[in-house]
């Protein structure tokens, strides 16, 4: 008896396996006026009996069944979408519907009935005709494919992020021919083909927008995977761009390149970055172009930023007199350098417009504690921080793009940067690193782990090898070695320069009853918003308007302060309307702000580490953001696993619950999170600058 039963179970398992691996020939979805017509053909490899189609209402679990027509061995049903909405959708709806079909399989005398989604995974071939968004009586219907089942669905009044259909995008070649920079590459979409591609160039600071000539062609469509492969070519006329920049009087600027992809059936374009070069370190990728007019020259230099190596075109303005000086000096720099080596020149810089982070903190330490050292700070004359920097001695400032700056850079013994080093180089081009003989030290902006900086600061990235990299803990050192591929002897545990001021005794008792909301910044800039930026801004606004959150704030008499990054400046009015104090991150003393606050909520900004080192509670609010890998702002499992010194939540409801728990705990950090914070700061003292100075001295001697 048992033997027979086991044999029956085995046959059923085998039948289930056959069904699971079975792929039906095709399905299609066609829109004709108000009708959605769905057609499927079933595999003839096994015996099947088609039962019905149905549409599943996800929110209620209700099934709406439809009888199938079966002309020419296919099975078809149609639904009048407007009538369906009126009949089954509630007033002011936000609903999801998914298409299913029911089939009875006969395998080895076993009948197995299955409800299956109309999924790309179940069919070898998929086609759509006339499938677009629908607007009816103020409602919006969006067709899409489920991430979970790959099944065909539609939503009512819930916008669908079309970037889900972009599977891959990469740059294959970059080549400069005379005055034209040509980029070739591939784009891969799933299920939905591309109708048109526009390529645009957007300035990060000032929003200058320019359409760039580009071509694309479909090279392959693969059944089974439902992937469409496109080759593209972008041609940037650098001379024409330079002339336009002169006419528009464009200052130093970084231009991002974007594709506006018009996918079949979508009204609005899908925006993705031109990114992901096949070899980011190839020297040919960085060929610089110059164009002179009157007394000035503009340098146009390709570069790559962000975790997916997004393409940018950096434009830098020079006076011709300085250019001539640089050209004359470069060939003789190796000969002159030995005569100045005994001066031991150190150069420190963040960006030419800033003096506020770890580079500035270490420069202040050097000027105050070691005035005998020849140390300079790189800054632009127009920087809002210039007066502050000049107060420590103008003779120790290197005015960006001045003759003194160029000469000192070429003669320097040491270069200390907090950003990618190219940021403070004359043409902002990594090839300039070849002209330097200085030892290179990285004082990263923040504790590692919340932002993926592998593309910019990895050992060997962009032909840049740092001689010394400073971290704050054994955990962070492990990350630098395992993720950034630094040799162990080039990573030193010291703490960061700003921690000396952060961890003073006054800091530990400076709390106000202040809840600080601090969204992270995005390098996509202010003038071209990504879906992630909008998603996070609206999520924080929703939190600020939540009645339960407002009750919490009132109960504990908290002042809510929202510090917005540059990428969210468009939302200042919306946040201000939420009755909170709105500040701009780039105009604030961030250390003072976090010292004064009792509680921090952020999505993924690294100041969360600084906050936790003051032994104060941190919450990481990370609403579900599913988009291109290059746009995902934070993935805790990729960096510190369970070592982040705060609770991570993906829903507004759970975030408010965590806030209530913190209130009950009198705004004290939990023992678990205190231990995590302690593990990320090896030295909880005010001697980081001294340790950094000693480590650099050892490096140079």
C-alpha cells in the first residue's frame, strides 16, 4: 500500500515538474478602442484543457471570470476596460489587477488544474499592439508586468515606473575624432520595445539643456527571454558645444548625459543615465578637448561619476595666459621638482567651492598645530567659504586655476583629497594625475557603508592609486580592503578629522528637543529629477502629514527640522507647507545641526554615522524603491549587513511605531545600536587629526 502511494506521489511530483518547466508558445495583448483583447496558445507537448480566463483584484482577492473563445487553436477573451472600471472599481480607487488563465493538464493519467498568471515566464513569445495608458473619467489605467510573477497587470491611479523595463544599458566605446566625441553602446529592454530615443545633456548647476544627435537600431529580439537589444551611437560636437558655452557665458559646469526612451505604449519618456563604460580606466576614455575664443579657453573633459560610472562632460574655463603658462611648465616640471622637494609641500582640497568637510578640518589642524609646514588649501575665489579660508592666511590658499595653483600642484610632495582627486585638478580630468609626483591620500567625506563609492574611490579606479586611505574602525577597514580592494598596508584606522570637534565634551550635552529629517543627496543634480528623488521626497512629505506622526511630535513637544539636499530643492514649498522648519543642507553647519538634534531620520545619508557616534537614536527610512540598479540609493545588505547603528524600516507605519518606541525609551539609543556605533568608531576621542598627521609623516619618510 505504502509502495503504491509513494509511487503515486512520485508521479505527481514528476508531473508538477513537467508543468513548471513547460513553456507555452505565445500570448498577446491588443488594445482596440476600449477593448483589451488577450490571446494565448498552449503547448502541444502535453495534453491540456483550457478552462477560463480571470482577472484577479489584488486588494480584495476577488476573481472576475471570462469565458474564452477558441478560434484557430488559440484562446481569446476581451474586456471593455471602461465598463470594467465602472462595474468593479470603487470610488476614488487605487487598485491592482492581474490577468490569469486556468488550465487542466493531463500527464500520466493525472489531472492537475492550475491557475497561472499570464506571465512572460510561462510563454516563449509575447506581443502587444496599441497597448497604452488609458484615461477615463479622471482615472488613469497603467498596464505593466508584475516584478514578482512577470504577469500582465494593470493599475488604476497607481503610476507604474517604466524604468522597470530597462534591463541594461552600457557604453561600449568612447572615441574622439577631431572635434566629435562618439559614444557607442547597447540598451536592453524587456517585453516593451523602444519607439524613439532622444539624448539630452543637462548641466548640474545651472540646468542648461541641450539635445545631442544620436542614432539607435534594434539588433536582436529574443523569444523566451523577451529581451530587445538596441545599439546606439551618440555624437557630441565638442566645438559646437564650446561655442554655445561661450555665447551663454557658461561657468565651470558638469553636464550629465541622459536617454529619454519612448517605450511602446507609454506617454512619457523613461529617463536613464548614459552610463556603465566597459572599461572605466581606459586612457582613451578621458581625451580632453579645448577651444579658445578671445582671452579664454574652455576645456571639455569626459569623466564618470556615481556607482554606475555615469558619463559626464566637465567644462572648465581658463584664461589663455594661464593656459600658456601651464603648457610651458609641464615639460619642465620633472626637472624642476627635485629642487623643491625639501620644502615638503602639502596640498589639501575638497571641491574648489567648498571648505567644510574633513579636508577643511585637517587643514585647520595643520595651520594651528603645525604652522611650520608648507600646507595649502585649494579654493575658488568665488566660493562662499573663501572668506573663512582666507582668515587662516591668504598666502596658504591656492586659488583654483591660478598660476600659483598649477605650479604648486606640480611641485607638491603630498595631495590630500576628500572627493575623487580629479575634482580639484585643472581640467578635472584623471589624465592630469599622470603629471603629478605627489603621494596621494584620501580623507573620504564620510564613514563608508551607506553609499556605493566603489566606482570613484576603488584602488586603481580611474587610474588613481591612493597611497593612504583613512578609516574609523576595523569594520570599515575590512570594507576598504574587501570592497574597494585596497592593500591592507595602505589603510589606516585613525578616525576622520571632523570627529575631533564632533566628540568634544560640549557636543555630548548640546541636545535640543529636535527631530532632524535629513534626506541624502543625489548626484543627478537639481535640473533632472530621477524617480528615486521624487519617491523619497513624497515619502518624507507623507510622513510629515501623517496624523499619528503629528501626535507623536506634539506628545513629546518636538521641533521638526527638515534639511533638504540640493537634489530636492524643488520640494522646498511642499515641505514648508508641512509646518516644519526647512533648511538647506549646503547652507548649514551640519555638525552643529546634528549636535543639537535628539533624533535623526534619514534614508541613507552617511551623517547617520556621526549622529550615532554621539550615542543618539537613528532611523533609516527606506521605502520600497525598485528601479535600475544604478538608481538604488541604499542597500544595507551590500555593505554592513546588520551592522548599521539604527533600525531600518520600509513602511511609514513601522517607522512611526519605531518612533513611539524611542519616545518610550526617553530618546536614548538602544544598547544594541550603541554597540553597533561603538564597533564603527575605534577611537572615541578627539585625537583623529593627530593620528592622521603621524600616519602621513610615516608615509613620507
